[in-house]
C-alpha cells in the first residue's frame, strides 16, 4: 500500500493532524460540526463530561460524553474551503495509520452532523424553525475538484435546476449529494425537510446587494420557485453540499441541521437567534445520545 508523503499529510510534533491539531484517540466516531468556534462550548456545556479540548486557528474541538455516547464537537469556520480541510482531516484521523502513513485496510464510517444557521427560501418555513437537509446542492464548485459522480436522477435534477435558475457556467457548475438516510430518519418531528443550496459567499452569491451589482439578481426568486417532482429548495447556507459530497466520497454518514434565523422571502430576521440555535443544539444532543 502506498505511503502518503509528509507534504500531503502533515502531522505535527505531538502526533496530531495539522489544522485540527487532533490525535486519532482524541476524536469520537460521532461528530457535531459548527461554524463558529465559540459555539463549541455552547454545545459541550451540555456534555456530562469533557475529556479533551484542542484549538488551532479557527478549529476548536471538545470531546466528551452525553450519557454513554462519546461525541466530538468541532468548529469548521465558515465556507466550503474550510469544510475541505475538516472533512479530509477527520477522515484521516480514523482511516490513515499515522505511523505507517498508509490507508488502513479496514475503514471507519463516522457520523457527522452539522448544526448551523441558515436562511429560509420559502414563506412557509419561518424564522426560528428547523430544517434537516435531504440534499446538499452546491454552487461552490468544491466537489468539482473531486471525482463525484451523479446518477441519472441526480443529473436530471441538476439539469432542471440549471435551466430554471438560468445559472451560467461562468458562475457555477452545480453538484448534488444526499443526506445519510440512517441519520435523517431521526430528525423528522419538528423539522422541515428539503434541498439546501450551498453558496461560496454570504453577499453576492446569496443575492444580497450592498454597493455591488450582481450577475443574477433574480437568483433568490428562481431558487424559491424551483421544483423537480417532489423536491423543492428550502434554504441556503455555506457548508452543507461540501459536507455531503466529501462525506459520500469518503464513506461517512452526514446530515445538516439548520436553525432558520432569516427568511429571505418575508425579509425577516430572528429576534432571538441565540435561543433558536440553543434549542437546536439541545434537540440534536438528545436525539443522538439516545441512538
């Protein structure tokens, strides 16, 4: 089996992977990802015990237990470029032998659940509600650097999406990946479900206009109006498609849960977003600790 070079897999002086600064034994097989480093402690305060705390740059990890369930909460920072780092390094921690620098003969599948914030694209999904993403549809191009293949149904959905939204190749070549069914089935009650679109930015890529004009000013309306059979777009944010796409390729189980803090149709923003996020954190921990 081929050895992975030092330049490709960077391990620091304490035997931890470079960006996350984690050793393999410091990571649980059930992982919650959050964008905001400060949100890690907001999750881990509900742990019954904490065994590990690590921080390097924006990447903060707390590993502990809720009941008998061992859980790590990891901050990713914002955006698909950071997800590229985090997903690849989480996988390396469980599926590459750091001593031999070789891929292990038996691979481990992680449960990875994103708990984040998002903007609703449907009038009937109000602020302070929750969305569980059935699909991640990427406008960020990250997975176009990898060998992600779509089946016929996915290809038809994407072609319909391009046609209806009038996206041009100079902006994006979209891709799509599914949530993990074995995780999604646990997040039905109290959750809206639908396609989550992932954008490579917060302003122009999400149709916000401050001082700069944008190339596709009708994007919000076209995302809202998109339909393909039973599917519609419920919300958008900046990480889900990258998590789903990389998770699929690496063999991990991934799910994205969003607290809706803005409704782009009603032009509302939550008056108490912190409380909404906290409710989602508690609901997530209760669900995964019981499984």
